[in-house]
């Protein structure tokens, strides 16, 4: 029988968080100590907090990730950070190709693929984001877009251990809007088929596919129960431990 991937709930703090906000991670750790959660748990803070958050999370179930990296190991790239540097700071994973990076920084599928390759080179897990815009959704192009992004954004080094897919409809991010469970099932089922075609049966079946976009405590249980949804990538609702715990409750 095909292996069902262990779910992951990952918080993406985006450009939010100062030292004092590490208190939220401590609250999360306390809650995880008292509750049996069936999912893995990760927070991706801004790069400035990775060292301290990793120290605060040491020996706990909380993993720390990063939000972006440059494709090169080092060099004349002012303001950029390499996957190796993020690993040294304590990150276990790096998000690649978030739609905000694709939109704000013009990142293409080829850029995302190079970053994901760099993340693998450093021995970290790449969380590769894909998802259609509102226009594409309305025009019925979702599956086509997602297929093209998947094909273009996954480097040859991608395997079931080092890569996680996050499907995030751009129009659902930060808007309070979510696709229906049926729509989510359709897209995740499609991604699963594409992964099996690319990686073969056991690996394509076992790669985690997260859903992201306005996941909150009141919709998490429904979204997380959809077929082929193996967890969530959470933005706004990951900033406060109370809200994030409300989402983790879907796995308790
Ligand atoms: P949101 O963001 O949960 O605030 O909609 C999700 C994301 O961008 O990963």
C-alpha cells in the first residue's frame, strides 16, 4: 500500500517578527509538550531570527525554516543569503518560489528551480510553492498553470526526502478567501498525479503536498481532511501561538 505522508504544518512569518516574538515559539513548544500532535511543526521566521529561534526550539518538536535563499553558495550578491548560510544559522528547510517572491522580485520557475537545487545542495528541504492567480483561476487555467510551475520549478535533485510542494492559490493568500474543498481536492489530486509521473509510484505518492492560503483555526480541519492535503503553509495565522495552535488542533 502507498505510504501516506506525515503531515507538516509550517508557519511563514514573512516580513514579521522581532526578538520579543520568540515568546510565541515558547508558547507553541509548551503546547506541543502537553498535546499529542500528529503533524510535524515548522516556523519560517525572517532570517534575522533563525539563530535565536533555532536555539529556543532546540530539543523540541519545532523545526525552523527560512523563507528564501540565493542560488549560489557565496559571492558578490549584496543583501542575499545562501542556503549554506541558512543551514549554518539553524534552518532545516527553505521556502522557494513563494508567490510574493515571484510577484515582488520577478522570480521565474527557472529561478525557483535553481534556488531549490541550492537548498538541496546544502542538505536542506525545499518547500516549493506553486499556485494560480485570480485571473487564471477565473479563466479555468489552474491545472495547466500548476503543471507548468511544477515542471519548471522542480530541479533534477528533487526527491521525496528533500522536497515538499505547497499549493497556494495566489488569490487565497492573505485574503480570507479559500477554494472549496472540492477544488482543493481536484488540484491536489492533479499535483499528486504529476508527481507520480515525474518521480514514480512510491516517491510521488509519498511527497508532501501542503495547502496554503488563508488557513485559519476555523477552516483547518476541513481543509486538512481533503484527499492529498498533507498539511498547511500558514501565513497570518502563524504569527500568534494561539492562532497557530488552533490550526494544529486539526491534527490532535
Ligand atoms: P496566509 O498566507 O495564510 O496569510 O493567507 C499563506 C502564505 O502566504 O503562505
